[in-house]
C-alpha cells in the first residue's frame, strides 16, 4: 500500500476513534442529565404536594379564624344597631306601653 493510503486509513481510524469517544461521553452526559431531570421532577412533585397541603391548611384555618373573629364583631354591631334604634325610638316620643290609638270599643264612631 502506498503511504498516502496508509495516511488516509490512519486519519479515518483516528477520526472514528474520536467520534466514538465523543459519542460515549455524550451518552454518559445524557444519562446524567436524565437522572437529574428525574430527581428535579421528584422534588417539584414533593414541593407541589407540600404547597397544596399548606394552602388547604391555611384555607381551613382562615375560614375558622374569620368565623371566630367575625361573630363577636357582628354581635357587637347588631347590639349597637339595636341600641341606636332604641335611642331613635325614644327620641321620637314613643314610650314603652303607650299608644295614641283608641281601642275599638271606645271609639266615637260606634256611639
């Protein structure tokens, strides 16, 4: 064989060897990245579940807190409203048990 053929064969062998080594390294890197993607997905799912549980706990706690806080406030507001109504009612001159109406049996039209 001529020296040129030997040089071409050697260059092809070196190129094929480099490509094979590069392919091997890329395969290892892909495997590593797939493992990391799987690991990241596990953490994302775990974090998502924790966040969902936390939000549901917050929601339940929030509703009970709102009820616990709002009931006394509502009660106070209703009492204030009735007290205001009683003051206005008394200011209007209406007293307890008094009425300007004449009972039916004592009216002048019946006589």
